[in-house]
């Protein structure tokens, strides 16, 4: 069928043969009619004064008495029936999937619909009777209009806004690891800043996403709370939205089993003296940042094995 949006003036072109030079009219579904303008012996045009959503057959009438079936069917949809897009932001390089959702639509009977990103027209793919999917074309950074249109550019949806942004690079994260139970606050340092309202999410591995909140400061950064995850190496990347397109390349991240301490050798020391202490336990990680804390005093630790580290106690009084 020919698709058009309710309330949007639409001119329909009918091509054929032997259209004689007499008054013509178009009739829609046996009800409404409009004047037809004869362009040539091969072409007639008429306006479609359709005021309700539905499907209409089009007949052509010369002189008001004889009706010719044009085999044209018109589908009128409500432009307001398309309600949302997800996501509404993506990289300027394009290639991101955008889902447009509506209600009370007869999409399965529609053909020849496309998505218009500004002046760029791309194919759509039907997902269900109430949603379609389009892949964003490459475009300059900034806000672009997004509409569902027919093959000849007629809009059948309201105008949505889609924000094109440049991708970023993660410079580093701190810390770069978390217990498998999660809950570590991870700060992500970026090579450029985004406005606070840009929806960024941290994706750990290939499936777990958590919201990245804006961090004020001189260095562009976001922070997120690490989720529970299986022990082992993972990846960390930024996404435009919870299930949106990739906003940055990924970097390594590690989830570990929490360490446990079973004993100290020695467990006591002389006041004002420093002692070499062996810490016995399990799941110790060989990391440059490994530390022992005596009260609130920090001491560098030397990793010996997953069950043994050593560190030197500070010279403290008896009040730890």
C-alpha cells in the first residue's frame, strides 16, 4: 500500500494511459472524494483528504459517473503512533541499531518505509507489529532529525532527535580490578569530556552494564560500580545507553576471589622496632599495588605466592 501520515497533506500520482482531457476525481474507500488534476494522457494527480487512520482503496472517476479501480491501496497511520526511539545517541561513525517503537500500528502490512536521518535515507527492518529497526548512517557530530518516511520522502512519523557523538578513548581506570562480588567504585578516565546528561554506561565483559555517573574535576572521567562477575579477566568499555552502541574501545579489567588471611608470623613486635611480617592466607594477587595495613599505616607488600606475602611493620608505639 501507499503509506501516509494522518494530517500530512499528501499528493498521490496515478500513472496509466488514455487519460482524456475531462474533469476527473479520486474516491477513497467509497466515501471521501477529491478533485483530480490531469497532468497528461499518462498521469493524473489528486490530494488525499483522509481524516481517519485506516486502509483505503482508491478509485478514479471521469465525469463523476464511471469508476475505475486503480489497484492502489492507501494506508493512513497516525504520526503520533510512533512513540519512542532507543537509543537516542550514538557514534558519528554510524553503524548503530536504533529501534523505533509505536502503538496500534499495522506495520506488517506496510512496505516501502525507510528511516530518514537528516538527509540520509536508510532501509528499515520490521521487528514486530509495533517496532522497526534502522541502522544509523555516518554523520557529523550534532543533533540529527529522525523520521520514518515512505520511498518518496513522505513522513509517516513525528520528528525525533538523534544525537551523534564522537567515540572516546579510555586512558585508564582506577582500580582496574574488583572482587567477584562487585561493589568496587571504578573511576574511568577519558581523553575527552561529555556533557553530564549524555547517557554513558560501563559494560563489564560482554553483557553486564551499569550506569556511569559524571565526575566533576579537571580530568574528564566517569565512575561506575563494578557488578558481581565471575572470577577472571574481563573487559571494560563505555556504551551510549544501557544497551546502546559502543562509545569507546574496551580495556582489560580483572575480577578476583577476595583474599583471606589465616595467620601472621610473627603476630607481635617490639615497640619502636620494625619487623618483617609474613602474611599467610589465600587468593593473594601479584600486583604492584599490593599493600599491608598496620592500623591506618600502609606498608608495601612483597608477593611470594597466592598464599604468602611479606611486609615490614612500621615503627609504632603500642597504640595501633
